[in-house]
């Protein structure tokens, strides 16, 4: 009962924040952004207050309380008569597929190593102590449990545990389920920037049909939560191109911050998120991207870096990569290693039972040609970045790829989804042709 009230509070305050930032936005946009935004910011506020003066998580609730009172102002503009039988069929499929994943996340016991050791255990320990302590960080380092990892997921778990008065595995797993539902709404909202309702729902159904999507969500680790935040950042970046607004910029900064606060991969992604904007500036003589877009994303990146770096420095946490990148002796050795990494990545991507034809899609999109926002650069840069990580890792790269490749590839799907949604849109094709014609005349 108390846990239900806690989750309702997180959702309502997040919905209020999303409505204030996007007053004219669709309800689905606000619903999708609400929980990841509020849960992450509540956890971050609790982290700061607890470290400063052992504050209760109730103080973080007080800070965000005004946003809950905004919710009654939200007007739902929805005419059910506009729904077709095709919409209903796709909604039924998406709902049933999502329900299976949600039930698995919440009901089945957490037994995955990463889920238990890296996220649930940390959240439970912080809840027991009331804050992050040097003793906990030292113990994590001795046990090899990534003491320098960002703290978004453990702090969300700790916030719920402290606010309810007890740690609950079910409540902790509900955080993952809420993020998964938010991810679907965000992807739907992203597709709706260019597609009608039926087409957007179909794209979400295609996403859900990827077997690894359900598998990664069922792991209950931070990768699906990071994917949700990455999808939100890409959505907000594209939304600002179509419906510019300061509120969108503020939300983009918050999502970039939370990406960096979730995993080190999110910190690296935050440096890539402006590639589409940079591309637009390079091809258009018009002011296609205003300065606030860069300012918001840069602010989120700086704050995210501080959120990652300060706890690590304060508690002396170390990472497996402290020794720095490996030095490959000579060109032949470098080529051998690069070919090995590329071969493993390719073998993973052609696993049709795991990915369907997901990784054949970029080739079709390159042939299609329509990419006014430079989303292909974001996607390929993201994949190339992970290739570089495996190439330069000081660890056993074969072991590291075997244990993490499928999980990190999921992070790149939102960019691929966005690229697909825009490239195959007839409206996008018309606007791309108009833009090309305009540039040609100048």
C-alpha cells in the first residue's frame, strides 16, 4: 500500500514537471517522461541531501511537491471516435506483449548477477545506511562490484525503500517495470512526431517483437533504464526541431544528466547526443538549431559528469579501467584485435533469433536516403564508440564482449528507431526534398 503511494507520488510529480515543460504536448509524451524524470530527480535530490546533512527522503518529496498540484490542470484532448479498428488491434498486441514483460519483471525472483549484485544490493545497502558511505564504497571495491558506477538506479531503489520504511524486492523491480512502460510511451511519442497513430503503434509493436528487448528488460539491470533515458533524450532533441520551446530544452538537460547518472555508457552517450544538431548546422544556412539546444544538452552533460565524478573522488572509488586503455604493440596486432572485435560484433548482430532483422535495417535506411536530422551519424557513432571501448579495454576483450555486447547494443536501438521513424515517413521525405531544393537555390 505504502509502496503504491510512493510510486503514485513519483508519477504525479513527474507528470506535473512534464506538463509545465510541454504544456501543449500530447498526453502520451507527458506520461512517458513522467516516471523516469521524477524517479531520477528524487533519487538525485535524496543523494545530495543525505550526503550533506543525513536528510530523510521526505525532504526530496517536499522539494518536488508543488509539481503534484499541477496535474489537475492537465486537459486530456482525446476523441475515441477517431480510433480505428486497426489502432485497437495494434494496441491489443502492444499491451499483451508489454504485459508479459512487466509481469516477468515484477513477479519472477531476481537471480541475475548484475541485477542483484550491482543494483538491488547497492540500493538496499544505501537504504539501510541512509546515505552512501565510505565503508560501503570500500567494500564494493574489494568485492569487485563496480564501486565507481553512477548511482541513479541504487538511489531510486533506496528512495523507495526509505520512504516506505522497508526494502522490498518487488517494489524495487517495479521501478524497472515503470521504466519499461515509459520507454514504450516515449518511442510511441517519438514516432508520432512523423507518423499517424496507427503507424506509430505499429513501429512500437515492431520494437517489441525484437526478442532481445524482452530479454534485456527481464534482466532487471540498468541497461533498460539507460535505454529509456537515451530514448527520451533523442525524442526531446527531435521534438525541439519540430516544436521549439525552452521547456523541451530543460527536459533535455535533465535527461542527459540522468543518462550520465545511470551508467558510464550513458556518460559517453551524452557526448554524442548533439551530433544530429551539428549535422543540421553544417548542411543548412538557416538557424536550424538554436543555441539553447546546445546549452541545455551541455549543461546536462556537465552536471552528469559531476554527478559521476564527485562520488568517485569523495570516496576514492576505482574502476576496472583505472589502468587506462591497453597499448596494442604494432599495426599487425592492432589489426588482429580490431578484426576480432568486429567479427564478434558481426556474429552477434546476425543472430536472427535474438535480434530478428534489426541490424539489417541501417543498410535499408542508407538506401532510403531521407535523414534530414543526421540520425545516422548518431547511430553509427554510438556503435563505433562501443567498438572502440572493446578495442581499447584493458580487460579480456573476448570475455567483456561475451558478457556485455548484447546489453549495450540495446542502447543504440532508440537512435535506430528514430532514424527509421523519420526516414520512412512521407512527411519527412517531402521536407527533406524541400530543404535540399532550398539549399540548392542558395
